[in-house]
C-alpha cells in the first residue's frame, strides 16, 4: 500500500519479503534520517564570516564544522565557499535534554531584572562542573571562549568564539575595575590572548579551564593580564 510515496522509501529498509527489518523499526530509521537531513544545512560564506562565528550562529562547534567539511585550516575559508553545517541537536559531545532546559529556565527566573553583567555571570554558574572540550560552546562541553560566547548569546549579545577576538570587542579596563560579567583575559609575552574568564563577585571568575578541570571558579596560575567590558549595543 502506498502512503505518500513511502512504500518506495521503505523498500530498501524492510525488503520486499519483509525479511530485513520490522516495519516499525524501518519507520523509526526513516524518521531519524529525515530529521538529520532537515537540520543539516548548506551555508555560503560571506565577507567577514569566520568558522567560530558560524558555529555560534548555527548552535554547533568549530570542531564539528571542521570535521564535516574536511577543512585543513579553519582560519582559511573563502567568500562563496559552501559549508555543510549540522546543528547541535544531532551531533556533538553533549545532549541537551529536558533537565538542562529546566535548569536554564530556573536560573533565568532568578536573574531577571539585574544588569547585563550580573545576569551573564549568574547564568554561567549553572555550568560549573561541565566538561572542557576545545571548540565547543554548548551545555555539557565548553572551551574558555565558548563559555563566554554562549553565556552572552543567551542575553542577545553576539561575541566571537575566540578569546583574542572577544578581547578586541570589549572596552578595556583594569582587572581591579572588573565587575561581575566583565571578561578577564590572559595574554602571553607576544601579546596574544590565550584564555578568558567571566568575572564574578569578590575578585573571582568562572572559566572553562582545561580538560582536567572543566568549568570551575578560578584556577589559573597567574592573575589576568587585563579585563574588558562588553558593551551591549542592542
């Protein structure tokens, strides 16, 4: 019997003699593939695009884009280049389930009405204990700049998924002047920013430290080099 043409789609799965898969399993397999196809999309690179910014926009990770498109150098993408991007509901090191959504909603209800910086710092605390995964920016797995970009994105502020680029988009202030929600940056002798954290109360900060520690409060061996204040333009 034909149902919207699905008899042809199911034939490779169940076989004409129904000897390969039960029909219910075949339908589940077909549905799963349909969902994957729907969330996969092709993005054409525009002037100013970076892999990290595309990852934030499409709720995935830099690593996923690099792997799906076999990029040799994620810093070298061309205008007009077509990239295959999947959103994080079908891939990635963590799964966003109902408990995570409830957790985020509860945190949000507690911080409504506060200034942007305080909101961001309070929101970020719910991810304490999450894993450190390079290139990731979603609940369950963050790198240092991924935690920052994800937390600020929740409140309508887009920041690139790169510590150096985040530093360039903030108003530089001293570390002593840092308030909750300001960003703390660590810079090497060559002037390159290699780590970022979100300032908390009392001189502390939250950060995705490294694979051995994940998201935690404090932990860097040296003080931050400088701080930056995010200016909300929305």
